[in-house]
């Protein structure tokens, strides 16, 4: 019973700390399986050792992908950090994921979505997802105070508990300024409907899908695809900004 209670409390703390419910659920499921694997040996997660976790990862390598193993490692690191043992998993190394052909949007498709003529709130969402290369949870948890006038946005406690500062184009800042004047959001940059403090994940998905449809894009588009498309293009953009030619690709 203790293991179940600890996982429930762990998920609660992730959400209370700004994480989204899908992350909490994924991490909770990973830990349930790992703790269950050692349930006959230990009656508390605190007794599981680094060697136990390494043995469990070796067991997973026979049947699971590197991506799933990385989820397990991230879950363990987050769990023991929250529970006062931040260094317990330091020796666990993330695995290289299998190389896959990237499914990304073309530059023209991204520009058509960013420049689409629609409700300013939706246009601001699309531009931030793309130019900021933001994750869905990062956009939903973005507070007004995290945006500075010098084009910098601070992302707090994102994936794996990390924070970072990003710089977005002046045009996006200008768009956000116009959006703020019109909509007047409160604590979070994007408030929900009906007085809700935060915009919902479902509404965000719908904005992205509807924008892609308006722009005549037939691909299956979601918020993460905009992030992936920007991330794959960013190195080329930096080279062009320095006056260098982008690298040739086969």
C-alpha cells in the first residue's frame, strides 16, 4: 500500500509544481512497474538501490525501446529528487534513441500557420510554439512575469525538472504585446475559457489542428510538431544569421 500512496503523492507534486497531468501519469506508470518488479524484495521504494535500477534497465533492454527506458530513468530521477535523494540516480545515463526519419513541417507550412489571419490569441499561441520551440506544458504554464521586454522568456521547471531562457523574434514580442492589450490575461499568458486560470491542453490541440486545416496542411499536426520543425531548422537559421552557408545534406 505504501508504494501506491507514494506514487499518488509523487504525481500530485508534479502537477502542483507546474507539470502537466500526462507527464505525471506517464512517470507514475513507469514507477509502478519498476517498484512492482521489486515488490517481493522491498516494501518501500526508498530501499531500492542504484544497482537494482541498473538491473531493471538491463531487463528492459530486452523488450523495450530506448525512448521508454529514458522515461523510466527520468521518472526515477524525478521521484528520488522530490523525495530527498537527489543524487541517488546521478549514475543513470539516458540512452540514445533510435534514429527515425523526422516528421516535420516545411518552412512555408510553418510560416503560413504563424501568419494565418485568425483570432489574435490563437496566432500568439502558434507563434510561441514555433519560434520558442515550446513544449505543450511549457506554453500552458507560461506566466506573464516570465516574459521580459528584451525578447527573453524564462521556462521554469520543464522536462526533467530543468529551466532555461530562450530568445524569440521581435515580431513575436510585438504580437504578444498586441495580444496582451486586447485580451488582458491575468496570471498566465493564456487564460482558459469561463474564468479558468489556465488554457487547457485540449483547447491548445484544437487551435493547432484548426490552424493547420485553415492553411490547407494535410499532415497530422500537433503542438510538438511545431517544436520539432523549429528545432530541426534552428541550426540552419543560426548559420544564415552569421553569413555562413547551411550544411549540405546528401
